[in-house]
C-alpha cells in the first residue's frame, strides 16, 4: 500500500497549529492557553512529530458535523468526534476515488444531549440561525464589535467611544492578549463601558490610567434566539452581548429591542 498521511484535527483557535489559544466549545480537543500562562506545557500524549499536517476546524463546522452525524447517519457522538469527521471530510475532498480516509471518533454524544444535541443550546450560543422570524442575527450590525481591554487607558476608550458613536451602546471589556483574527470568546468578555458618558467626557479618572472594569458578569444571548426569547431569558439585563458560534458578534440594548420592530424590505 501507499504511505499513510496522519492528519490532525484541531479547533481553529487551539495553539497546536498556531491559534491564539482562546476558548473553543469543542470539548476534549485542542489546547487552550491563557495569555498570562508562564509555561505552556503540552500533554505528553501528543507528539507533533507523528502528525504530517493539521486541519484547523472552526467550532461551527465541528458542531454542525456532530449534528449531521446524528441526523443523517444515526451516530450519536460529541464535539470532538464532529471535529474529527469534519477534518476527514476536508481531507477526502482533495483525494481521488480510490483513496481511503479513516477517522477516529473518540467520544459518545450521551454526555452532550443538553449541549451539541440541544436546539436551545445551539440557539443561545449562536450556532443555529434558522428561518424563524425576528432573530437576533437580523438585529446586529454587519461590522466587528469594537472592544477594549483592562489595559486600555481612559483616553483611548473615550476616543473609541467617539468613533463608534450611536452604533454601539457599550464598549465590551475583553481579556487582553488575544489575536484580532478571532472575535472574542463569550467567556472572555469581562464587562462593558457605557459609550454615552464616555463620549460626553463624564467618566472621572486620570485619562492616561487604565480603565476600571465595571463589576458584574456580562449577559450573553445567541444570534439564533428570537428577540422575544432573548428578552424573556435575560429579564432585568439592559445590555445584551450577542454571540455567534460562541463568540462576540454584536451588542444590543433591551431598550432598542423593545422600542422598534424589525424593518423588513
């Protein structure tokens, strides 16, 4: 037979293939790294010399492949198996009809019935945007969210607030040290600065000192939720951080969602 090529399947942000180490939602795969990690120790079970190349798979591709395996093949597996099959499908597309591709599916889906196999979870994390009316996906601007980090100075935050104007109600405060190639993971949103008082120069403090991160955990919703679902689930929250594929895709206020219906063309 011919030579065997070993292809690794890795979440898009995993450090194994050069990602920024930010969180991914495919469990038991890849390698997460916090920006403040002093010594990044890789597990001894992974030998990079064995792998010929790596397919970097976004979470959405892994999660939806996991769903397809259950719906189309009757195979109930978890996200790391979906990751492996997604990489196998990519590999197979570049091969001839006589090639053989073997994928190892390392987990069961029984532990993930309320996660990858839950429509509610998929909608709340922004992995499933279906054809239901008035989804949050239709309400967020088609532009990247402007963010700051705990290292941002008050002066710089004020300048950013002036730039975003009325498009963004807050500047999310996110963990520093991540690559701009990837939107911020939902778990790394630390807080939010209100834009109007920043624009008006009403936030006290030394302009050249780092901002103060407001207390309180940010509230997240998913692009797959309807406006009514999101409002009901987050009663009392004024600012909603909208996630697509588990990552920050937009910021909306409760007031904006309740004040205007979606204008359809």
